[in-house]
C-alpha cells in the first residue's frame, strides 16, 4: 500500500472509529440503567456486541496501518517530543480499543451471549468475572486517554498555537 | 513484526512517556475495584458444610420464609416491590445480585436463600475482609439485619465492597426486603 493511500485509509478509519466510539459510548452509558433480563436490555446488549466488534476490527486495521505507515509530523510549530507524545497516546488508545474488544468478546462468550456451536455450553462465571473486570479496566483506560489527549491538544493550542481537536488521529 | 520506521517512532518516545502510560494503565486497573467494588476473580468455595454447621450452631433455627404468608398479595404491591429491587430508580439491587436459583451469577453474591444465612458464606464470589470478619462475628442475614445494612452499608459493615449509597426511605427498604422474602425463597430441601 502506498503512503498516500495509507494516509487516506487512516483518516477514514479514524472517523469511522470516532463515530463507532460515540455510538458504543452512548450505549454503554444507557444500558446499565435498564433492568437486567428485560427485552430492551437484551437488545442493547446485542447492539453493544455488534458495534463493539466493528470498533475492534477498525482499531486493528488502524493499528496495522500505524505500524507500517507511521504518521508524519506536519505541524511546524509543534516540538518533536510533544508530537511524539500525543501520537504515542493515540496509538495506545487504539490498542485499548482492541483489548476492550477481546475482553468484551470473552465476557459475552462466557456469559452465553455469543455461541458458535449449538448445544455447547460456554457459560463460565470465573472467566466472565476476569474478562468483565478487564473490560471495565480497559474502558477506564480509554476514557482517561481521551481526556488526556484533549487536555494536551488544548495545551498545544495555548502554548504552540497548534489548533487540533483530533483525538482519534 | 514492527517495521523499521515504527521502531524508530516508538524509540523516540522518551522513558517518561512509557512510565506515564504504565501509570495510567495501573490507575485504570484499580478503578473498577474503587468505583464498582468489582474483584477480578472468584473464590469458588467460601464455606464448606462443616464450617456452615459451626456458624449456625446454637442459633435457633428460624424459617424466615415462613413469614411469607404475611406479605402483601395485591399485584400493585408486588409491582412496587419489583420496582424497588430491580430498577435504576429503586434500589438498583438487581444490577449486581442474582436472586433465584436459576439466575446467572453476577458481579455480587447471589441472594438466593439469603435469610437465615450467615454473612460471607456464598460460594463463587470473593468477599471483602470486612464481610469475612462479620462471618466470624456471627452476623446472620435476617429481615432486620438486611434492612439495617441497606440503610447505610458502609456504616453497618465498614470496608465492605457494596459501593451504593444507603436507602434512607424506610418504605423502599421494606419493599426490597419483601421482594427478597418472596423471590429468594430456597427450593425445599436446599
């Protein structure tokens, strides 16, 4: 893949990632308030799994592109170290989405929400607890990363006059 | 796996950047415990039958569920109990606790057959030291002790991991206790 093509693909994936993140985030905030076992809750959970899987797939592709076609610094006013730091955090943001997806998949699988073979019981409360804890931890991680990136962007704007609110790179 | 450019890219990030990311990963892994009281693994067996017998030794056997006959019977009242226990606007209890025998275990211990049971004995859950101490102190869950606990959990058992505010309204607490009396009744012989 050529550099220009990779750059374009990276931009599209970033926007897709951002949109899916928003959808999953709204779902994540609303779903826990709906009573367990209700039909509405089941629908929201299935939608969460569906949208989350897409977000993980997009993040995987984005990380692949990032590794093979690292972003190039194009802000003249931004010092090298600040540029590296913010991209370092953004790279980890995508990694946390992937980790979130894997732990979420394990959680759904061990809760019986995802089944690949009929009649085979995959319910495992021990695995559900571990993967659930990790899913929650990675959720906190990406929320913190997003907040830190936003604060850094604001700092860059005030200090170096580099205006960008791009969190998803 | 990493291309040469990526290696250069990562190497450019200073040690402080790595330290920072490790630090926030550490915080992220602590937050589910701090905010939700979650624990990353379960203790399969907390109490064996011999220990259980010892815990209940000398305690008058009371079948709390026998009092179910005095519970309100109107569908309106039953719906109120369900709302108090299960909804976000009510006590939020159902979000973490299983109640019936065939309910899937959730983040908190199951409340199936809770009345007459010593504290901290449910299996498949890792209890806080506070609950384990209360087990040693002989706390038995009764409608009265449960009511006192949900009034102010952190005051009744300091250091427990049920991270919810107490329910001040006595009517809501009564509805929750009634719900549990009705729904968590163990199947005969268990």
